């Protein structure tokens, strides 16, 4: 293990934020303290920041003013920043004699070595991502419900194809982010280098219910996607039926015109 980053302390304030869709960390790779991700760098006078490419930032031992200053400092690295980043503040109790766990929103760890801070940061970052998309999916559910009611009561919906396609695209984007970039179900790289930290990771993962929340989110996304696709199919079928009726009407008109021409010739 490496030396402690924040020595001679028993309480560390942690602020986790999901600030945007992506962080461009190429320019900071040389500042990395460890040969494995996630990236950890110094921040403020005595604090540290763990940065994730998928847009999460976890700050350790920074006062509010120092947090604001650091976030402003890395603002140019944020791609597609969120207007209102999801934020969570927790405290870390540092005590080598205590069991590593979470109690009353306080995380107990044995020391502040970089590896332990990375494990804590990984859990909090994933929790922030889930919080963000849980709220987004909740908003989509609120819009989908009246749509389903309208379909049940009137047999039709006022939604347009573009709106339904937007819903489908939104669900695919969330799935791409949570599965592809964030890898909610995957253990962090640091555990391959420090397997003794796996117990801490598992306990934190269980406390923040990452797997259960991810499964619930996937089910909701699947339901939204299937609902939007079903409505889109119904609308396309309705449009096809309408086109078929137009063709039938044109054929009838053509037949009537032909009959009229025949009738006119007979009269002459």
C-alpha cells in the first residue's frame, strides 16, 4: 500500500458530483499518482480529487470554496456539462481499529491511502450516475403514463414519431452510458492490484445498492423502449393503412372516370 494522502486526521469530508457526460482527461494523465485508474490528483492545499472519464468527480478534504475553485479549474475538461449536477456529501471516519463499513451515512476506513480513496470514489461516482439517470427515467415515465392512458381510452395518441424516436434514443444513450462507459456491474481496476480491498468494495456496493438499482433501471429502460417501439409500430401501421385507403380511393376514382368516358362515348 502507498502512504496515506491525508495523514493525522480522523474525519474527511467527501463531495461526489456527476458534472457532465464526459471528462477529457488526456491532459491530466501525467498527474496520475497510481498506475491504475481511476485518475487521482491533488486539489486545493490538502485535498484530492478522483476523476472519471464518464463525467464524475469525487473530492476529498476540500472546503466548499476550494471545491468551487477546483471545479472551475477543470471546467474546460467537461464535455456536455449538466445544468444541475447530482451531488452527494458524505463523511469518512478514519480509524485503523474499526471495521470498514457504512453506518449513518459515514464511511469507516482504516487509512487514507490512495487505493482506499479510489475504491470509495468508484462507489460514490457510480451512485451519482445512477441517481442522475433514475431521475431522468422517472421524468420519462411521467410522460409515458398519460400517453398510455390516451391509447387505452381513445385508441390513439397525440405523440409524433419524432418524440417516440427521441424516447428510444434516450434509453439507448442511458444504457450505453451505464453499461459501456460506467460499467456499473464491473469491479474497478484497482481491485486487481489490491485484492485485499475487495471486502471494502463489496460492503460499499451493497450499502449503496448499486446492483439492485442498476437492475431496476435496466428494467425501466426496457419498458420505456418497448412502449415507445410499440406505439411507433402502431402509428406506422395506421399510416400504412391510411395510404392503402388513399390508393383504394384513387383506384375507385379512376374506375369511375373510365366508366364515365365509356358512357360518354356510348351517348355520342
